[in-house]
C-alpha cells in the first residue's frame, strides 16, 4: 500500500483528479490511499495566517515555518517514517526513474507551497526536492498530482495489463514508445502499417523495436 498525505491550502484543486480514472481505481483496489491536511488549521492568530513577507524585502508572501512544521509534525506523530516531498523549482527534475524508485510500500507527505514560496528553513524537514521543469507554476498542487500519478500507476496491480508500465515510454531510460493505431485501419487515406495487420507477431515485434525512439 502506498499512501500520500497532501498538505495544502487548496484541497479542492487536487481532490477531483484523485477521484478519477487510475487514481480512483488504485484506491478502490486498496493499493493506494490519499489524504489531506489543511495547512490553514495550523495557521497563526485569529486569521490562521500561514505566510508573511520576506526578510530583506521583495514581492509576495512566503509560507512561514510554524504552520508548516506543525502540519508535518502532526502527520509524523502518527507515521514517523513518512518521507516529505517538496515540489520546488530548486529540486531535481522529476523523471520516470525516480518515480519507479519511490513506487513501493511507503507513506509520502507532499507539501504544496503557494504564493512566492517558502521559508528556506522548511528544507530541514524535506527528504525529496522535486522540480517539474524549468518553468514556474502558481503552487505545488499540480506538481503534487504529477508526482502522485506517476508513482501510483507504477504500483503493481494499478494498471490493467501488468506489462503496461514495463513497455511504455521511459521504461528503459529515455525510450519513447513505438507508434500505436486502432480501428479503422484506413482513416481518410491514412493507413495503418500493413505489418500491424499481418498477425505475424515476430514481424510486429521487429517493427515496434525499430520504431522505438529516444526522447528529445
Ligand atoms: N518564487 C519561486 C521561485 O522563483 O522559484 C516560485 C514560487 S511558485 C509561484 C510557488 C510554488 O509553486 C513553489 O514554491 C513550488 O512549490 C511550486 N512550483 C512552481 N514551479 C514549480 C516547478 N517548476 N517545479 C516544482 N514546483 C514548482
């Protein structure tokens, strides 16, 4: 069983996706569990404030240490071995190899910063810093979903065909899966390669092998 606890101010941005398609199936099959911690509950003062302005000046608001530490500690009190994942442009770029390494019997806490980011001291709690690439998103919610989805679909039993994850793109380094086609065999003059209609499994395997590419 893999478990993700998502610490966020915007549960509503994340939850519908986890109740859809393969993520929903994973929970229905008892292979994955997703739950949420509302960071606001750990906010300070009457307004439950979770952020403040940066020392040294600058635009935007940063997540403060106190609510984040309290939220993470509340999860760790029940699950001391849970590992913390932080989506951040300063992290290592996410890839299939890392997703595979993390896909197992484990509990991950994903912290979703928002606004201008987070107080640097929060990094002392973090096990994995993950970047989605060289662009800036509004918050950690989309990265959290991408991290959860890419890990959870690799848990044995989540995908229908057990081979699905073994032969798809990035299953072997930077390979990109061969082109695939379905019915009709001729759509507006665009024909499916004859070999795929031949029933000759050896030739089909050769064709697929020769049409597997490297990622750009
Ligand atoms: N001020 C930050 C900077 O310049 O690096 C950007 C903050 S961004 C608006 C708010 C949060 O979204 C980040 O702290 C991070 O959690 C998440 N985020 C944005 N872009 C990301 C990316 N490329 N990969 C992972 N997380 C990202």
